[in-house]
C-alpha cells in the first residue's frame, strides 16, 4: 500500500513539473509582463455617419500565459474615414482590457482605427467600422397612447432608422421634442439607435389635460422626422363598494383596472367593520391597509407604480379575499 501511494505521489509531482503549473506562461513569456495585444470586440460595426458606435472598440493586453495585464497605456488613432475616438489613449483595467468609442466621419464608407502598445505581438491592432448615412425614420411603437396628467405613459415611444442600404442603422442619435403639448418632457431627450436601428424615449405628461405632438428627429439629418400623438387626461377615482361582505367593483366582480395616477376608493355599506388590506404588491409598490372601515366610511389608495395588487378584508379572510387592482 505504501509503495502504491509513493508511486502515485511521484507521478503527480512529475505531472506538475511537466505542465509547468497553473501560473506558468504557455509560450515562454513571463507572468505579468505584457506580451500580446488582442482584439476583444467592436470590430466590423456598422454605424450612422457622424455618430458614435453602439459598442466600444476593445482590446486586451496579456502576458505570455494569456492573463490580462493592468495599467498598460493603449494609444488609439483614426487612420482613415475622418472620424474621431473618445480618447487618444486609455489604460488597461484589472483584467487587461481597454476601450474607446469611435465617432464615424461625415462621409459614407470605411473608418479605420488602430490600437497600439509598442513592442507587443499583435500591435497595432486594427478596427474597421462602416459609416452609413441615415435615409428614413418611422414609428416603431408607442403612438396614440393615453395617460394621466403628471405621470409617464405606459409604453416608450420607439422609432426605427434605416440607412441608405435600406437596413436597420445603429448609432443614429434621435432628438425627442414634446414642446407641442402641456408641459411634458421626454426622458431621455436624446437616445441612440441600437443594433436593430431602434431608439426609444418615454413621455412624462405635464400638468394639463391636453393632446401632445411629439417629434422625433435624426440629429445629423434634421430633415428626417416623424411625429407621435398622445393624450393627457385628469386622474380618476374608481369606487369599490363593500356590501353583503363582498367587494363590488364597477361593472361587477371585485377586480379593478386603472391607469397610473388614478385612485381606488372603498365605501363600506355594511353595518359591520371591514378592511382593504393588500397581501401582495408589484416591485417597488407600497402595500396598503385601510384599517377599520366603519359603515359609510371610506378609504382611498393611489398607486405610484404600475403592476398588480391583491387584497382582502382582515375580518373576512375566507370570503373577502383575492380581489385585485391592476394599474396600467
């Protein structure tokens, strides 16, 4: 038994020496000493002309074993296309990564960027990005919504931008203008199209119950615009009657659907005492508990987030349970 164990230990030791250990470099370099410059991501992107790439141009500095080396300065340079980079130099992070964003030139065509660390294998690393001019903008989603004053609309407004190649165009900056309305605001006021050519923003309605016209414009091609309509209406209060030990919503049943900004008011018509007490609420939603609602007494709840609340009466949990409020 001892002989078998000794042979096993010897073989294990030989294996460690033969492999060089987990920390040893695989190509003869020294651990922690910069040896290679490798492209990580961001090469070959398509981007709107005069606009920033959606994804960064990223490289990694590694030692001979492939481990990242930090605090190494990488120099970036645009070599064709007339664009610019977000920084002339960047320093590698803990994992050896460094990155910049390219703003493409004003003309269509290929933009070329190099990343350089003198003396490293793979340096300079070259990136290309194809600049395409915006050709059209159209509504993707979110038109003709209604919401309550002083609340955001339920869905974002979305546009889609196509390039001169008639394909979705990433990187185009969209300006959103809600000034033709009741004092609302677009959040954010500018957004960038993603890799599907889609950009979005949310309309926060103002104080007044009026109609809105929201204009979305391609910032580098101001002739490319499209318009959305929206309507702001005053908040409403929906009454739930408590009668015969039952929650009775308008139209029957005990479920209520309201818009964000609306309120629910319970009116107790029974001689006995009831409560309206939430048993669950959506993320970031506040629970509610009316306390005792005596005969002809009321309790009002106004939701501050969209989602679903479930509630019951504390005194009649077997029969007055599972009622719901849906906030849209």
